């Protein structure tokens, strides 16, 4: 099979298409033909060696989220059948490049996968797992009282967009920070108020909770009320003074039932996602450059 490997730690130019033996589903495993794989900022960090636990020694594969078709089942797998449409997440924090979604095939465990409803195409399905699970799990960490006000940074992005939608659907008042010229899409997520990235976040508070999806760090923390909650998608320095704020970093975990629910909600149009562009697998380096440049309206996906 063809796959994209990190040949050395560094910039996008270290990504190269390699030939690897076709994988085989062993006992308890599923072989999936990848139809789309999402490109995330976490991939760029891994490529550059800037990940928790220290860099991975090249060569290794990249890619968390993917969607595709079941090709073969290993012994003992009964939950799926060949031809089933599936999507899911490589738990890259565990595989650390031994398995990656930037490839024509992925050997997955059943609990990495959920079925894809007919209404959802592969590219859209590949944008859900990492972003929606991170958003849902981060909001759960906040333990919000009914009808709370939540400030969400990066609401134009994948995690922030899902966080804004999920918080609004739970009955909270959401103030969403949007990229310039993207206010209309963010307003369509059901939020109460949209503010530009240039806004002074401290002037929007104090609010009981901030989901800092970017994260911007201290500027977002300044908007949190004393004793409130601040959840970030990456570790940031502690607030000084702490003011009793519960400051936590959401570290994604596999949750198949939660992912199945979120995938269904996206398929039925009750949660929104978007794809900015689909690029061939061989153009992974260009995909990374686009993500690094920012200002995207949706996710970049690779199509093997």
C-alpha cells in the first residue's frame, strides 16, 4: 500500500509517500480501505517532534481520523461486515506512528470505529472523531450549571465549532470567537453572540466557563470568573493568580458510544461540520502548509 511517512523531523518537506506491505487483519482486527483522512494541527506537531512524551523516531505514519470501507475481518470480529462504511480514530497517542490514517489501508480495532450513515460522505465523516470527541469531553469536564454562559475561542475551527454547537444545544448561552469574515457560519451554530478574534476577551467576562480551543492562554483565562472553569486543548501556563479557577486540559480518549452518537447527529444535520478541501495523499505536504497558514473554512482531508 501507499502511505505518507515522516522521514525526518521538520517542516512539511519531510513528508514522503512510501510503499509498505499491504496490512492484514489479525485476530480481533478490521482492515479498512481508507477513503478520506483528516489533517489536524496535532499531525503538524508530531511531524515537527513537538508532542507530549517526546518526539517519535522517524520514519512513522501520521493521521488520526479516517473514513472508509471494511475490507476484511480478523478472527473473532462480528460487529461489522465487508463493505460496511465506517469512520473512526487511530488513537495516535497509543500507536505513535506505528499505525496512521495517511494511508490506503488501516488495520483498526473494532472500538476505534463506528458505522457511517448513508447521508454522510467519507470526507465529512473523517472530520468528526477527534474534533467532536474533544469538544464533548472538554465540555463534560466543566460540569456546567444549567443555562451557564460559555465563551468558546476558535469557534471557526473543528474543536471550537463542535464545542460551540454542543454547548448551545445543551441550553447554555455561548459567546463564540470567530475568524474574520466567518461570523455568518459561526452564528449558524446556534450561539448567542459572535465576536471577532481581535476582541479583548477580558472585556467579555467575567463568564463562568471558557473553552479555549485555540488555545490563546492568558487572554482567555482573563475572561473566566473567579471560581469558574477553563478548559484548553493544549497545556498552557497556570493563571496567575489562580483565583480559584478550575484549569484543565482535555486529553481525548476513545469512546465508541459517544462517537456513534456524534456521527449520527452530524449525519442528521443536527451538528455541522465542513470540509475546506480534499487533496490527494501525495499532496500531504501541501495539506500541512495549508493548515499551518490558517484561515481555513473547514478541515483539509487527504484522499488516497
